[in-house]
């Protein structure tokens, strides 16, 4: 399957058309950004690492009956996926409080949430991806009530599956962000990627951060952290 035209370039990935109109190729880049693109760098091999990590995770979710856009991994940076139109919501689950929630509500990072915390942000760079609730999402006209229910049900199932997957390799799934899309036939599927760019992953024993916070917070050894996640997931 060959890449034809680049139709979109995001911060970490490019999308290409292929001969079949209902599929696309997602190409993973080494670019990393933080704070809505203000901080930028290249992280060696990040594209390959996230492609490999996201492949393992999407395969695991698919095996557990989560509908996804993923079809197959073509090479070290490219995935063939169903074409979707992305629903402009960043869907976040927090099992442990960290990052923006710790800051916004002045809760100590590392505090265990009493139950998984479900958040929505409006995916809009100009507005800085503001935190919204389900009623705001309806007012934005991007989803229906039944879409919202489907998205929340799928997200909480994904959380349970990912907590277990990472628990088995001594990683604590602190939080993550996912995105959903609509296939040409209208079905809602998990889209985008799941990787250390989009999750907070802490070593359960040492609490060492093994995710993009190493880049956001200048902690160093970003590539090593991603390699560690891939090595453990590959066992
Ligand atoms: P936050 O604590 O900064 O709101 O991040 C919550 C989760 O979402 C965390 O796992 C990192 C992920 N995330 C993204 O994938 N993309 C983003 O642009 C941001 C801000 C966070």
C-alpha cells in the first residue's frame, strides 16, 4: 500500500491518502511539542517507538472488542487505518491526579482518584483545547446524546483494559487522552494514537515517569523512557 498525497500534518503525525478511498496511512514523526506547540523538539526514534507502542495497544484493544480505526502496521513509521472524521473532543481519563488537574485544583500530584475521572476538552488549538462538559459538547454540535454515551462507555472500558495491560508490566496508568472518529459508514471508533505522548505512565515500583512529561518538564532521557515502555510491552 503506497502513500499518495499528504492531506494533513499534525504536531506528531502526517496523514496520507491511499488508493482506497476509505483508508489512510498515518505516518509517525519524531517531532514533539508541548504547551500547544510553544515548546518544540525532535526526539530520536520517537516516531518508530510510538508507532510500535500504539500498534501493540490497538491490537490489544481490538482483541477485546473495542472498535478502532487501526488496520495494520506497514513499516516502522506507517500504519494503515480506516479513514475517519475526527470528533473534535479530547477524551481524558485520570486514575491518579497529575498534570493540569493537579495544578487547576491544587491537588498533590500522585493522589489516587476515588474513581476514574472522565474529562472532555474541545479540540481546538486556537482556544487552547478548553475543558468542557457533555452539555458544552452538545452545544458545540459535534456529538449527539447517544454519541456521548457511546464515547463514555468505550472510554471507561478502554481505561480498564489499559490499566490491566500496564499493571502486568509494572507500569501505573496515571491518565491518558484519546480521540474518536466516525468511519465513512458513521460508526464511532477509537482513532489517533495511544502512546507515551498521550498517556502518563509511571514505573510502579520507583514512580519514575516513562512518558512525555520527561519532555514537557525537561527531565531528560525521553527516548530511553519510550524504549522502556516498548521493551516491557513487547515481553
Ligand atoms: P493534562 O494533565 O495536561 O490535562 O493531560 C492529561 C493527559 O492527556 C495526559 O496523559 C497527557 C495527555 N495529553 C495529550 O495527549 N495531549 C495534550 O495536548 C495534552 C495537554 C495532554
